[in-house]
């Protein structure tokens, strides 16, 4: 599958949009910068997937046993491998936004991303041969093309629609990991096992005589603190999902409408997405 298409009037129009107007590089830079920051913030969410698994494993111990928390678990190690794949995919997408930013600003593609190495890792999160993994391969090809000597904004304009679709596919894959695996499975299981741990302690230790109100209140307060931490992580993860969707939509809008807008109109297209993404970043980071 190839990205390259004949240069048409539409492509020329997009090229003029990317090249024209003093506000264009700033607008694209803001959008790319906010996108890169969000994708970097996703690392903390992905890293907590393994930690959530370990917290759930340790919550199976009865309160008061005073055993050191386990630092490893076979299932959690497997989740850690999946996590590294998801992080690699986020870094790969971040690398593409670095390419867009450098081309729009300096007409020269630059990125510190080793796209090929990252692509090898991503299959751990999405599976070899999946739609997401195929999209990853296409993004790697696009980055490699962009880094070729002589690649300029005109080629970026030509390739942008196809790359945008592949970026959306990868973003949807990341959203699925966050929504289904992290929020839907890991945090939910951790939350339930934590409640079971406290309830089990109360039931076991109240068989002979009731637990004192002070102890019960202390246990409740401790459970509430841990419960609030889980809830905060869930909120951050949901806001990360919103941020990833906003990035995908902003890039899709740029790709679909660039040929219809003048350079002066571009800020009006991207500004709402930039504002939304920038507002979400501190909320995403808050729980971590």
C-alpha cells in the first residue's frame, strides 16, 4: 500500500496553505506541541497498568500481615510487556507530529524517533497483523519518506490524508487499551479487591467481639484514601481518551479541510482543538 498520489490542484492548495501566512507555522506548532505533550503524558497512564496489577495482587493479602508488597507477578509482567508496546505506539505518533512541526516551520523534516525500533515493540500491545499494527507500519514508512533528503511541505501535503487515517487507527487502538484494559479491567478489579480486603478484615476480626468504632473509622478513612486515588486515576485516564480523540479529530480536520481554507483561516480550524488539548493536559497529569 502506498501513500503517494499525483499532485493535483487539491494538493497544490494544501501546499499553499501550509506554506502561506505568518500565522501558519505558529498554529501548526501549537497543535503539534499540544499533541506531543499529551502523548508523552500518556506514559504515566500506561505505566500504571502494571502497577495497578501489582496493587491488586498485594490487596489479596490480609490486612495486618505486614508482609512486604510483592514487586513482581507473572500476569503483571505480561501486562508490562503490553504497556511497553502501547508506549512505543504513542511515541511513534509523537514522532510524526514532530515531523509535521519541523516541515511546517522549517521545511525540513526532523525527529528523534527511531520509528523502526518502536514499530517492533508495538505488536505486544496490538498483535501482529492487526489493523493497528498495519497502520503502525504505514506510519513508519511515512516518517522514513519524510526524512528522505529533499522531502518538503508539498510531499507532506500530498501524504497527509493517508497518514491522518493511520494515525486515527493507532489512536483508536491506544484508546481501547486505556478504556478496556486499564479502566474497565485493571482499575475495576483493583477497586473491588481493595474493598474486599477491608471488608474481609472487619468480618474476620469481629467474630469474637465487635471492632471498636475508632478502628472501624480508621479503616474506613484509609480505604477512602485509596479509593480516591483509584478514582483520580480513572478521571485522568478518561481525560487522556478525550485528548487522544481531540488530536485525531484535529488532524483529520486539517487533512480534510486544508484545501478549502486560506492560511489566515487555519488558526480558526485548529484553535479549538489546541485549546481543548491544552486544557486536558494538566488534568491527565494530575493523578500521577
